[in-house]
C-alpha cells in the first residue's frame, strides 16, 4: 500500500559524510551513534549501512536497542552508552554488548554478577569531567581508578567522558574538561602502566572543533546524518502530499481554536502530517515547499494534519508532492522555527512514517 507521507533516507549521503569525516579524522576511529532509532533515520538500516562502510563500532543508549540490532544480524562492537541495570546483565552477555560503567555501584554489581557466572566482560569507564550527568567524579578519580584493581571480571576496553558545550571552540568548560580528562588518563597509566584500547571524549562538535591528539576514537552521531560540520549532506527528507484543498472566505478560520483568520479570500491545502508523526506544534510558523514554492503554515499543527496557504501557488492540486524536510527547508530550518535543536527535530519523527532507503542498502 502506497503511503501518503514518507521519509526518504539517502544512503549515498551517509557514505559521503563518512568519507568526509574520515578525511578529517587523522586516522581516529569512528564510533557511529545509532541510538534513538538512529536519530529518527531507522536503526537497523543505518547500522547495516555503517557496517558496510567500515564503521565497525556502534553506540546505542540502552540495552534493548543493542539487543534489537543483534537480533537483526548487526555484528561488531555495540557500546551501550547509558550502561545497564542489574536485570539487563544477562542480556549484556547473551548479546555481546559492551556497557559504559558510570558509577562505582554499577562496577561493583556487574563485577559481582560476572564473578557468579565465572566470566569476564568488556566495559568502557566513564568519568564526569564537568557534565554532571553520568560518570565517576573527577575529584575522586584516583580513588575510583584504584578500585578497578579489585574488579577482576571487568575488562576495561575504553575510558571516556562527555563535553558540556564543545560547540564553542574557545569555551572555558571545554578547556577545563580536556585538562581533566588528560589528568585522568595520566593517573590511569600511572596505576595500570598502560591505557585501554579506546580513549574518547569527542562528540560531533568536539571532533569538529578539537580533534584531540591524545584520543583515538570519536563518538559521532549528528554528523553522520548531515549536520554539525561543514560540507556534509543531510541524509533525511520528509515528503507528503496535498490531501485536500479548501476555499476560505475572508474572516473564516482554520482548524482548532480559530488561531488563523483569513485576511482575505484564500486557498488552503491540508497536509496529512501532525504531531502524531513527530512534527511539532511549535512548527506552525514555518513553511513547506509545493511545486517549488513556499507554502506557509496557517493552522495549529494537529495530531494528523496541518494546513498551509497555497493562494500564491495557482498550480497546487490534490496529490501534489509536499516537501516538509528537504533541500530548501532542512531539519535545522525547523529547529530555528520551533526554537529547538536539529537533534530533536529528527529524533521525534515517529516510526509510523514509512522510511524508504535509497542507495546500496
């Protein structure tokens, strides 16, 4: 059955973006972040595409995301950025997932479980260098590093942290966090003589602005999908159709609450997309593209519909293609309209919208 509304994913654009990232990486390994349904792009297909492009390490937020990828045949390392709860430890082992250990309590509980199973498991250790979200506190980092001598069932494969605001190159927070992260690494090397395999603090913004010499891996999410760095190609487009057209008389209103009152006789097109699809109510001051022309939204965004002014597009008719996210109105355009960030615009796009993948995958 043909869908009125579809998301088109350009896998060639992902290939282009990975090539440009690799060109700038100075040999640094990439961890492709596919959490939150690959930022709305479709976790399984994007994970497969990244693996085909040589990105063998992927990041998810939760254990269940990693389980879904494994069940669909995704190989390579899967790093669970949000760690794991005690009732998920068995899944870590059964599905070969690598958790981020972010607290002494988690380290102790996981080590105890592995001791009971007489097994070891790889982990990455996260230190809090200023984000104050997850991570072992910097102020006591030596104490916690020494604790890992007792956690003999944890194979520490990586050390990581997370920037507060890497989007600003001269940010004092970032300078402090970089210094603290280097101190943590020095302390680890002093106690254990060698560092783990993977050292990472950079996200897309950190990679773009710093690309640090002492790290060997970067966690890239939004850059893969075409945002956050120069010369990247947006991967996702959202299209729908004109479902109906209404002729309004002057002073007639449109949709709930009569928010918009026609200033003169006009023609309004109904678009079958709404907040039930992840298209936010705050988008009501934006515009879509119909037949190459901008059509401003003139209603509140309903759960399944919004309406646009097509008075200035005489060619507009039922079934015409409507570009909601595209070349002339990309996701960062809607972020500006709604007062949010591009991450939210993309990740809110609901799975009920059919995804079509163009390219190798």
